[in-house]
C-alpha cells in the first residue's frame, strides 16, 4: 500500500545526498510538447528520457524539459539536445526506442546519432 | 489524438500558460457517460477570445496562426453526441476568483468514443514539466450503484516534500505513478 510517508523517506534521502544539482547540469534534453508533439507521440518519448536518465544516474549532468511548438510540426516528436553553450542537435520523428538509443549513444557515449537528426530527414 | 488523456495533457497546458498555480482535473464516469472538467485559477480569457476559442484559427501560440487544442477536444466530445462548455473569468475583472473551467461531456457507448487511455502518464508528465504548479486529480467511477474514487492532490505531497524536493524528482514521479496505478488496480 502506497502512502504519503514514503515521500518523507524520499526527502530524507535527498537531504543526505551531496547536492550537486542546480546549475551543474551541462546537457539539456528538450521535448516538444505542444498539441502537434503530443498528437505525434511525444508523451511516451518524454517519459522514456525521464526514466532512462534516472536509471542511468545521469540526473546531475542531464536535465529533461518540455517546450511548446518548435514550428516544424511535420517532424514531431522533436527532441533537441543542447550541450555546452550553443551546440544543438535536433532529432526528429523520435520514438521511445530511439529515445533509449539517444540516451545510450549520445548522452552517455557522447556521440550524436546522425541518421535520426533533422539534417538526415531533410535530405 | 488517440487517447483522451492526450487531449487532457494538451488542455492542461493552456492553464499553465494562463499562469495558474492550481489545476484541477476531474473525470466523472457512469456506465454510459464521461464528464471531464479542467479548472484553473489562471488569468482567464476575454469574452472576445472565449467566443472565438473554438475556432482553430484562434490561438495563443506564436509560431503559427493555428491552435488545435480546444477544437480537438470539442471534436472528441461532439463525435460521441456530447459537447464542451467553457467558462472564464478574467483576472482584471475579478483577481480573487479568476480562472477558466472547461467541461467536456462524452457518451461512452458511442462508436466514436475515444478511450481515456494512459491518464497516469498524463499526470506524471504535467508534474515533470511544470513542478511548481499544484494539481488535484480525481477520477470518480459510478458503476452498478457503487462509487469508486481515484485521487491525488499535490498540495498534500508538497507539505511532506518541503521546498527541497520538486514534484519533478524522478523518485517522486515513480511514487505518483505507483500510487495511482495501485488505486486503479484496486477497482
């Protein structure tokens, strides 16, 4: 039986951790979650990123956030990965399976997957 | 939209855009009907915008001139011979009681009824994306004379979590998911 007391345990666990968060993350994963993104299947893609980042313990390095319409609805679900100051990789028509691969190869391995990017889709 | 829960996720974002800090999502089900209500305390809509909001060419988005959130919900309701109803009070008119209430009524037996789908995932997605807002979710199911209630209120959670643990924390999201799934599986 789930209870609110479990949240108190989560809080304790967080307090005991050495906190290295706010401002330390160097990589941002941004998922388009406007009407177009949602209709195209962005919700499971977003949830896959959240779960995989937590599972791989990348939480201190990677943040996952939601944004509105990027303006290229035909390519949704769109996921942008920002690293450092201005480096951006735009993945298009992303599925949960592709999201897992992006976490593995790009976020963990440091190598963007060229064939999933908008550059490849527009050829 | 393949699931009503996706329409709900989409509609709730309008409340967030309207600077609401409390969003209440309720589902009331009987054997044959479903009523969805999304209520917020955001800045509301002007009577002119309210009158035009069913029109896809009326939108707050800035990247293009088409907005499909409310029209898609309206379509989902009307294709079951249902309807939507929108009420809004602007902050400038009444700062204490401003906000918007959208109600959608569905006939579940209609061939074109869209299933609710993964509503738990819609709730966790909202918490993940907008953890500074409070959410009250309730799903009341009245079937065969018995009433069952699935509910979660992030204000209760926040009291325990304090300021240092956001609602978007992965452990908190897992807790919300498991809590709601447990309530649903007890039905």
